[in-house]
């Protein structure tokens, strides 16, 4: 006898009810931090983990499943077979060779392009309507590689980009001013990592533009302090990697936050890697760089046209040029 019995005159479940499915490829430190944060956010009905190592994968799956009593209900499955990702709404790719201490993100590229050739085509085949969210480094170039290998329209291929750099920036500004980081509006755009660009004019705290505030207070050398904060942002990934071997918690929260904006159609603005060609004089080919983009159920809904100083626009074009030179050597 069944544990539950149908009540009288009940109708079958509506076939139009949306079932939200997220697949995470790469069950390493970053993939698992993303997976566990997504579970706490209640954004998915089903979470699929894919990795090349079956034992580790099964261990991670069981460990997460055992937390079911404390979490919103999400079906968690795992496999080395991409067939399990069938019909995903969002595919998050974190698989990759790990950045070793001191290694530049660009050095990782060639190793990861080879991996992507075995990851992106099956993802695209099993989930032709999905949004691809790329996290593996170097994220801007690999987002371009994923776009090319998937054949998806550009609004459905997004790199996590400088979303993480911007949250580090907001934390450091908040720490410096002793305020809540959620009250700090600040964007880092451009390349994720070494050549990122801080948008000084956009920084505000509780709606108060910070540079003009500091000028009025005649705090002359604060601009220098802010520049040091940006330098600290750039160094921070290297510092965490040299201390604990990898980064995980902040990227986990950052990507889960993007997943929520996309799947819950939040239409929030995030600095993420999108096709930047045509913006701020960027030309010469297709290139992905982070710009403040509005995200929703359709992926990238638009890019906010923020004011950049000549120097900032110049820095962006320089990053685009460097990335294009690298991309041209990939033969994709
Ligand atoms: P990790 O812990 O080594 O995990 C990588 C995982 O990928 C491992 O579990 C591997 O088994 C798996 N893997 C390797 N090849 C395949 C394959 N062909 N198919 C499926 N799975 C595979 O690395 P970690 O999780 O620390 O980092 C993953 C990636 O994220 C790296 O490229 C990092 O550089 C990148 N990060 C990107 C960040 C960003 O802001 N964009 C931030 C942090 C890390």
C-alpha cells in the first residue's frame, strides 16, 4: 500500500509547471562551492554534477545529499555521462586545470581549451536552450571558446568575469569605510584578473558618490588609497591561492548569485563577461570582457552604458587587443 493516497477528484500535475535544472561541470573546489551555495538559494529543482573522476563525484554527491534535511528540496544527481545534463536551464562550467601558485591565468589557457572541446559540444547537444555560464580560467577567453564551440547566440553565453573582482572591491571599500559591503556600489570591468579596470566614478556608498564626497571633505590622498584597494583586489586571488591552494567560497557565492539573477529573472546588473565588441571602441574581432550587464531568464538582456574616462576606455581596448591576440593563436 502506498504511503500517500490520492484525494478524491484530484487532477494530475500541470504539464506546464517549470522544472528548473542546473548542471555544474567540474566537481572540484570551485564547482562544489558553487553547488553547495546554489542549494542554499532555492533556485533549482534539480542539480546535476559532472566530473571526470567517478569516485570523487559520487562522494561529493552523497555528501551533499546527506544535507537534504537542512536545505530546500533539490534533486541532486551526478555522473561522468553528459546525458544526465539533458534539458538543463543553466550549465555552469568550472572544469579545468588548477592555477598553480604564481601561474598567470593566460598560461592555463591551452590546457583548458583542450578540455573544453570535450565538454562544451555535449552540453550544447543535450541542452540546446540552456544558458552557459563559464567560470574556468582564463575566463574571458574560455567564454569566447565556449561560445564558438556551442554555436549558441551570444546572449546565452556568459563568463563569471569580474563579478568576483567587484565583490572583493566592494568588501575592501566597505572594510576601509567601516560600512556594509551591500551598501557599496562599485564596479570592476574588463579582463578578470591582472588588467581589470576599476570604474571610479561609479563608486557610491548608500547612494552617495564617493569621489565627490571625499573631495568635499578635502581628503586629498584618499584617491591613492582607493587605487591601492584596486591593486589589492588584483593581488587577492594570488594571495588566497598561495595561502590555501585555491579559491572557493567567494567564487561560490558570486556564481550562485548570478544563477539566481538568471533563473529567477531578477534583471539585476552584474559585471560579467559578455561580447564586448562594439562597446567603448572595442573592435578587431569578437572578444568577451566584463561590462555591467543586465541578467535575466533570457541570459544577457543588455549592457549598461556607463561613462568611462578616456583612460579607462583605453585600458579596456588594450585588454581586448591582448585577448584577441591570444584568441587568434587558438585556431578556433
Ligand atoms: P580543481 O579543484 O582542480 O577542480 C577541477 C575539476 O575539474 C576536478 O574535479 C577535475 O576532475 C575536473 N575535470 C577535469 N577535466 C574534466 C573534464 N574533462 N570533464 C569534467 N571534469 C573535469 O580546480 P578548482 O575547482 O580550484 O578551479 C576550477 C577552475 O575555476 C580553474 O580553471 C580556476 O582557475 C577557475 N576559477 C575561476 C574563478 C573566476 O573568478 N572565474 C575563480 C576561482 C577559480
